[in-house]
């Protein structure tokens, strides 16, 4: 399944969540940004139908958008309001140059390799 990942800029986040102020989505997004996470919009056909694989699908989509030497750390899904149209917003960090092919520690493994 092909996925599209877009890391949202501060301006895009401000535009989206200014009109959704005081919602749980806006509060989670603000908290994620304060903790140093980036917010990505992931679009993938069939995402809603594969809800039991949501963590796997989002991890793989994010890993495919960064160099193989990086590892992705997901904090939470900040906005699931568009899941019915196969879109989800996720807070993540890219840990650059942390990937290790022989590690058993999840902080150093990529599941898409």
C-alpha cells in the first residue's frame, strides 16, 4: 500500500488547529510540539479498514520518508478525526543516525527493513 507522508509546518498547524481550538486534538498537538515532536499527516488507502495494524502502518510510512540511518519514535496519534477518509495525524521524532541492523532494542530498529 502506497502512503503519503507530509510533515506539517508551524503555519499549517496554526491554520488547522486555530479553528479547532480547545479540542483534544489541538491540546495533544500543542503538547507534542512542546515536547519536541513533529506532526505528520499520513494518507494511506485502506488505513481505516486496517485499524488493527494502525501502529505498524504509520511506523512503516514514516520510516519510508526518512533515511535508512534514522529511526522513528512515535509518541501518539494527535488527530484521528479524518481516519474515515484514510488520514491520520501523528506526533513523531526522527532519531538521525540511530538505526542499527543488529539491535534488539526497539529504539534502534526499523520495522520496514
